C-alpha cells in the first residue's frame, strides 16, 4: 500500500485537506477508514477497524494457555509474548485485509508518536505492507502535528500560515461576503496579521462576519479592545493558541458577541466547548454532550474580563448588564439547547454524518481554549464521567473516562466521590475491559486498565477505612470491595489465558476472600469464585 504523511501545525488545515481528498475520491475505494492517531487511542481505534472490515479479531477468555512454561524463562517475558502475540494476530488480520485486491483508503489523523503509548509498539506495525499488484491500490494518509517526518514514509509539510490572497478568500467565505470599502480591506488585513494567518482562525473570522453580521472594522476594534490575558500554558499545548494571543482574543470576542446576541448564549457555548475537551478525540453524541453539561456553570474568566470589553458594533445588540449571578446562571441554562446551534453556525463544532446517532466534533484548538478559558477543571471532568457512566455505551469515551478516573495520564483527573466509584467500576470499567479483549484482543490497554483501576479502588478502600467510613456506612465499603472483586475476576481470567497460573491463583484467592466478607460463604457468587479457583489449580503445572 502507498503511504503518505502530511505534517503541519495545529489549525493549518491538514484534516480538512484529507477530508476533502477522501470525499472527492471516495468512489475509488471499497471503504474510507478513519482512525484517530492520538497516542492513547490509536491502538484501540485501529483494532476496531475489524468491525468495519467484517473481521473477527477478538479472543475467547474461556481458553487457557497450554503447556508448562516453567522452563521458558521469565514469566513476565512469557506473558508479554502470549498477549503481544494474540494482539499481533489481530493486527495481522487487519493488515492482510488492507492489502487485498480491493482498495481501501486508511486515514490516521493526528498521529502523535511513532511508537504506541501502551507498549511502545512501532506504528509501522499497523501499516499495510508494500506489496506488488492490485493491492498497491490501497492508500494510507497520516496527518501529524508533533512529528516533522515519519520514518520510511514520504512526508509533506503544510505551511502554518496562508498568504494574503488565500487568507482573504477564507475570511470572506470565498467571496460570498462582499466588503468593498478600503476600511474593510484594511481591517481584514489587520485581523489576518493579528491571528497569525492561521487557516483555522481565518475560517472562524469568516464565520463570525457572516453568522453574527459584524463588519470587519467592528471585529478588529472589538479584538483590539479585548484585554490581553495569558492563561497557564503547557509545553504540549497547541502553538496556534499558546503562542497566538490574537487567536485567544478572537475567541474571547466570538463568545462575547454570542452573549450580546442572547443573554447567556456565549457562556453556555464556551462551557460546551470546555465540556467537549474531556471526551475522547472522537465524534461526541449530541445527547451525551448535553448530559455532560449538567451542574452549576462557573462564571468563566473571559466573562469577567468581558466587563472591560466595549464592542463598537453599530447593530442594536443589548449591552452587557450586571445581572445577579443567579439570573445569569438561569439565562445560561436556558441558552444551552441553543449553544450547540451557535457553535455549529460558527464552525467551532461540526456535524459528523458518518455516525448512526447525531454527533459533533470540536477541533482540538477550540477544546484547549474552552478548558483554559472556563477553568472548571475537575468539576467538568467529573460531570463528563457521570454522563458517560449513565450512558454505558460509546467505548472511545468510556476509555477517556477511565483514564481520567484512574489517572492513566489524564490532562485533568476526575476524583469521583467514594459512593460513585463502585458504580463506575462495575458499569464502565469492567464491561469495557471485557469487550476490549473479547471483541478486539486489545490486551495491552486492557491489562494496564485493570491494574490501574484495581490500585485506585484498593487505595480508596484503605482511605475509607482509615477515615472511619467502615463504621459509619459498612454497605458502601462492601460495594467498594465488591467492585474490586469484579476487577480481580477479570484479571484472573486474563492471567489464565496468558499462562500466568500463579497470578491467576492469587487473584482468584483475593476474590474469594473479598466475597466471603461482603457476600458470605454460601453466596452463589462466592461458590462460583471457588469453582474458578479449582479450574486454575487443575491446569496449573506442578
């Protein structure tokens, strides 16, 4: 298969370029396959291609590793070999399908690293091999922001900014917006310079001028009047926002204008953008996004600073008043159903037509702005986790919730209250881990998830007992312990599948001990756990 890589800064238009190319040439391929390239989601997204390709790549957890491995060297090495081999078999099936005579277009969007986040597997292992004949008709396109080039792959660099003629076309929506005066032309060029000629920013300028009926001179003046602020940036934050105060000011003005259009609309819209940043970088179901918006809206920093912002627009928008906080919260809540419509009008959110349910996506630069501007932090992360827990679907977003709750390299951790943790484990983490293996053989991610989640629950148990919770509410402690037993059950099955008989026995014994305490010796679940231990002992080498 032919492989090409497009490298460029965030907001330069890489994804748009690939999307347009895929749309134009879709009829040339059997299917266009799209995988998110973000480090923590690449492997699972790739394995889930099997669903679209009609392949069976899952594993049967009732199987037991055969043979005596005592003479095979380190158990750790053997376990890694078995699990890696099972996952490699699943990957090989997908690669084989992609190199058949029927052509496919595979897009890996926003690749962050040349090695996998979970087990450092080379990303080249995921790409279809170069073969002769008709199979060469399949193509792979990779976009990346963090990598300047990809080894053994032809890489094209996309300029981070646009020249003036192209920039004018974007800001005027390909000439659909008619600005004739010299003042407007000067204003547009000033705005272009202020936002660094970044295509994403220029497209937003065109949307604001069109959807909010603002003249270029008015928008320029509003951006000049917007007070400069510098959020706390991190090294990996997109330079399109981190190193571009003009982009920050443009977004500040954008949401301020929405608030001028309808009281509370801008506040609801920016909260929705912030909320989207706690989901996986995949299409977000509209109903799920709306559910995650629940809770007390926090008055954002940009809203406070907007008190100093005086728009010079000649339209009859209402001036910002100083309502009480309760009245403003009510207005923002009432505007929430309209917030998504406003984001779609401005192109900050985009509809995804490839999903069965209504879904939207939000560019990572806008998501970053929402997180920095609103600053709800952990409260917003918890709200998102609760919405995902209630939905009990959408694996990509369930993975994001697990990484946040169990602190697997999250941007912001979501520390759930003790009473909510057992439900999250039993309704989200355990089913997600089981599906990851049974449906897609995703052993690398699943084993890490089970280890980290078990440690978090065990730590919460210890804290709960130390704080006297066992005496106050023993039922809650039993729920916590029972949820850990569910995790250990699944870990025991995985260890048995991987030939780690001693670990399988240890986990099974721990499950029995927990269930004897929280359920009783004669409970059917306890009896089932003892039967599972017997099976482990029967196959364990002497």
